C-alpha cells in the first residue's frame, strides 16, 4: 500500500524523534505547504551533492541492492525513484515501491531537509529503543500490509483508542516499556482462523481494568506478555482456547481469583508466569497435563494447600517458584520427577516436616531456597556431589549481587522466524548458585559434605538451632560470595580458613557460641559486625586486652544492617518467634550449651 507525506523544506535539521514526526513520514497532510518549496538557494550544486551523499548512505544498508542507478557518476535527476526540485536542486520525493528492499533504514533518510514525499509498502516497522512521545494515532492501523510493529522502549503515553484495530496480517505487536494507560482495547487485532497474531507484548505499561476476553479469540497467539501493569479481575476462563500458546506472563499485576482449570488447554505451554498478583485457591492436580512446561512461577500470591502429587507429570520443569504463598504440608516425592530442575524456591510458606534425603540430588540444579518455613530435623547428609553446578560451578563471568538468593533474572527471548508463521522460544536463567535453608527449625550439626560443594556461591543456614563446629572443609568453597550462619548455637573457634575465601564479600557468624580470640592480621576486619553476639569471643588488640565483640557495628543504624546483609527485613522480624523456640530447646541442652545460649540471648537483648 503506497502512502505519501508532505514535510516543509528545511535548511537546518535537529534530530528529535517524536510520534508526530514519525507520522509526518507516513501519512499525508491535508494542506501541504507548497509555498515552502519556492525558496531559492545559493550553491545549488553543493546542496545537491549533499543529498546525493545521504542517499548513498541509505543505499549501503541493503546488501542485494536494486538501486543500481544511484551512483555519483549519474546525475541526481536520473536516479531511479528520486524526485528533485528544479529551483533548489534538493531531493523532494522518493518512490521506493516494488523494489523488494530488505534491511535497516539508515537514519540519514530523516535528514533530507526538503523531502516531502515518501512512497513504500511497509511490512515491518521497528522504532524500538527511541524517545518517541505522545499517543498512538489510529491511522497507523491503515497500514494494511504491516506484519510486524515494534514501538517498545519509548515514551508513548495515553490510552489506545478502540478504533486502533490492526489487520489479521499482523504477526507481531510489541508496545512494551512505555507509559500507555487506560483499558486494553477489547479488539486491538482482528481475529483470524488463518495464521494471525503470534506475539502480543503490552508489558511494562500502566494498563488497568480487566484482561479482555477477546484476547482468547486470537487463536494463533503463541506469546502473551501483560506483566508490570495495573490489571485487575480474574484470568479469563477461556484462556485455554489459545492452543498454540507457549508463553504467558501476567506477573506484577493485581489479578485475583484462581488459576483457571482450562488453562490446560494450552497444551504447548512452556512458561506460565503469574507471580506478584493476588491469586488464591490451590494448585490444581490437572496442571500435570502441561507436560511441556519448563517455567512455573506463582511466587508472591495467596495460593494455599499442598503440592499435588500429580505434578510429577510435569517432568520438563526447569524453573519452579512457589515462594511467598500459603502453601503447607511436607515435601513429597513428586518433586524428584523434575529431573531437569535448575531453580526451586519454596521460601516463605508453611511447609513442615523433615528435609528429604533427595534434597541435593538434582542433576542440573542452580538454586534451592527453602527459607522461611517450618522444616525441622537434621540437614540430610546425602550425596552432595550429584549436581555439577553445586560441585564445580559453571564458570560464569558475571554473577548478580547477593542480597537474596531468590533475586533471579529470567530473560525470555522470542523472535519471529523468517518466512514462517512461528516463534522461536529461548530463555536464560541468570541466578546465583546457592542454598538457603534459613529461618526454619533445623537442628544438629552441619554436614561435612555440604561444605564440599565447591561450586556454591551463596549459603544461608541462619535462624535455626544448629550446633557443633563449623566443618573444616569450609576452605574448599573458593567460589563462595556470601555465608550466613548467624543465630544458631554453633561453637568452637572461628575457622581460620575463612580468610582464604577470596571471593567472600558477605559473612555473618553473629549470635552463636563461638569462643577464642579473633586475630586482627587475618583480614577479619573486612566483615564488620560478623562476630557480634558471641559472649566468649574477643578481638585481638595491640595491648593484649581481649575486646569483646559488640552486638552491633558502632555507628551503624539498624536499617543499614538490614540493607547490607543477605537477609531481608522480614527474617529479623521473626526473631522474636525464634527466641520462644530457643526457650523450649534449652530444657534439653547440656549445661554448657544452655549457659551459652542464655548468655547469647542476654547480649541480644
């Protein structure tokens, strides 16, 4: 479809992208300012040569180039598709239809100061990662040949007009990372029984209201991204009509209700991401029908009940995040069927019972986070060397910061396959290799094998009732970046081999029963506050006087300690509850341990 526009002649150009400028290039003005082109210039030859140079830059973007007449040896007036002014010599029009051009549009095209007519049949319009302002005009939907439209990562705002309806030829629509608001139009793309829209990305905007039920009529849809908006209401029950759907991300909204049962109709689903909403209900056993599912993320909701045994059927699972819900019960063997598991978080729920012996047996595991539950008993002393990641690490060059083991980055990439009506799916899970069993009711000694996992970068066993010595194999954890054993009943001397851990940046051994003298020459000064609350522990001084470790680092506010440590604020708020359980355990401790615990709690108070 050929379109033309009129732009006044300019003797100077200031490149400032806006949504209005975009449509100056695509749609015609009703009242062209023809008088603007009657300006006479001095030095016509130089100006003509300048335009020739810009057009040659534009030509270089196309490898198989049909614009053979565009050559410096040919007069500009003889260049195919080029119209020039007889008065000024400047290029005033381009007609590039039926040239089958393929490639990127060089920005120099925007610097032709007197261009008033541009004709081409647009099939792909990609203006992502600019500073385009304003709203989206409804006239853009008149581009009937458009198959891909990407306006992501701009500054678009306002609502989308209900009159903006794209044809069924559109395969990809990406408006993500803007400031669009209002309700999502009930019909933004024409539904089609033939191959139609494959990807719809409206994420990272300010859309409100319900998810339109009409989205479930886009039968060809393979990827739906509506995350990071202000959407409310329930997930449409008819979501299962999208039988080709591979990825659905509705995270970071205010959705309520339960996960629709007929979502199993999306039998090709690879990623179901619903975290950070207000969803409730239980995990339904029928979800085992999603046997291709790789990513299952329902963290930070109000989901209750137990993990169904039937989920053993989801053998393809690689990322499972059930954290910050109201899930309960003990761990069942269904989890062992997830043989490809890389990331598992059950943190901040109500799980109880003993930790199973198969806990560390996953072959591909990167992260285990069971913190903030009611697990009791001993840490299983099983085969710790089955996971290559735990044992050897994966030699990554860049590792995220370590404020929390669950601070992961999930990068999902979907790209349109040329000349095909399908999308390629790939994801990269960037997360720290670590184990977090903190804030539970675990007791006994730390297994020696746990400190033999040479690939560990993060280990948090704080806020339990662990006792005994720190295993001597600690020095083997050369990739360790954060170690938190605080708020336990560990005893003995501070391990000297901590100082050989060159990558260690976070250390917390506070509020235990450690004793002896901490030598100042071993570099322990790098971890201020790490040894506080150990009544029989003192710091070496120049005057041979034992300086007791202070409860908190001098001059540091409580809030600052919360921000610097690997624990979040909620963990510290539970310390009062932990203290209650300590009182019960004291009755069964030896007299020495009982005395140590009482001294520790006295200092903490």
